[in-house]
């Protein structure tokens, strides 16, 4: 039976970029735009815990190497497609061992606050910046990538705070960082004056986290972001680990944010036995600076 979601997606691709040409030896690989890029389509139903499950064939992934290529993760009633440039995760795909069926297993978690991609035996990644058709547009028009500037630690804090406010959260940023925020990047917003008293036991640790999102009008912590600009990734993970062990019942989203060069370092560190044993390796995301920039841009456009 034809997959309606996949057919509708390919129809939109054809309208915007020309008819997709199916590549040999695969049911899910296509050439788009007369060689502009390769497209690998994966589809899943959404299961009870708002999770979608995928298998990526290693032979299909090999065809994406050394070319302009993307992986589209599709699911039912999807507002926007999740389109991951292959190169963004090339070091992950090449270092993960497939399951016995020859596929690399992945899951997409459709959370209220952010969309996450989990790759088995590798890690968890915030992929909000890869939702929408702009990803494909940027492959055709490379000039859009050149406009992304280099960011400082404080600028990334500013953008993450701006995203949080736009999405309806209260935001905490350490008091000693507030004077360095860059209000040229986003509309100025009011910051929380203190961490709620219910977290007194862990307040000193929480106050050191670079950016904290709280459910607006309540004392509920929602998401934590450590920006590892020059400090070791390991130190941020240890701080997260302490919080997770102190308050394992809290449904927090942990995010390490750094530049592209540190992704492989994050993968090595998060898979240390100490983080495997605690369970942090299963719930902690990695996000690059440019992903934060694109997420902020997308959130700002939605607000208009």
C-alpha cells in the first residue's frame, strides 16, 4: 500500500525543486534538482509516547557520503518535515555500529518544548533548527549559510534566552553574565530574579547553568543549556549529572551547546561509563551554535 505521507512529501519536493529521480538499489533514495542533492526518506508512525522509530540502512547511508545530501524524517500529521543534512552527523553515522539487521536505529522524540533525535549507541541531539523547508532551500542557495556569524558565549546565551521567551518560558541566566548579553540579536526580555525556593537543595548548581528555562508563571524547571565555548565539555556534563542524580524525578531537558568541532568530543564524553550508568547519556542533547542561530530565526519568524 502506498505511503501517503511519503507521497505528499515527494509531491511538494517536485513542486519546489523538480521531479525527484529514484536512485538504483533503494526504495528511499532520490536525486533532487538534477544533481543538486541526494534525498533519503525515512517514515514512522507516531507511537504512544510521542516517539517515532526509524531504521537507516548502512548501504543507503554510504550512497550519501561525499555528496550534498539530506535525510528526511517523516511522521503522521507532521507540521513541518525534519530534514537533516548528512554532513551534520557524518561523524556519527560513520562511527555507529548497525543492529543485526544492518540498520542504524534512530528515534525522534516529539516533545512539547523541542524535537530531539536519538541515535542508538551515539547520543541525543536537539534538531529544532532542522525543521522546515528552509534546510533544503539553503542547499540550493549556499549564500544563506555564509551569513551565519561567529558567536561568543554571551551571544549564544542571548539567543537561547530569546528562544525561551518566544516559546513562552521564563528565563534564568547567571547574574554575572547578564551585563554581557547582546541585545542587538533579539528583543530585550526580563530575566528571572531568582531560582524558585523548591530547588534550594540544588539552587547553587542551577544558578551556574548558562541558560535555564522555567514554565512561565510556575516554579517548574523545563530545560537547561550549558554553553561550552572554551570550557571543557566534561565539566558541563558533570554539572548536569549532579543535578540529574539529585533530582531524577524532574523531567528536565539537558543540552550541551558548542561549536561544530566539539561534537565528536561530546560523543566521546557522553558515552563514558559514569554517564551511561547514571542515565544522562540517554537524555542529554548536543546542539551547535549555528543550530541555535537557525532555531532563533525560526522561532522569531513564527512569532510574527
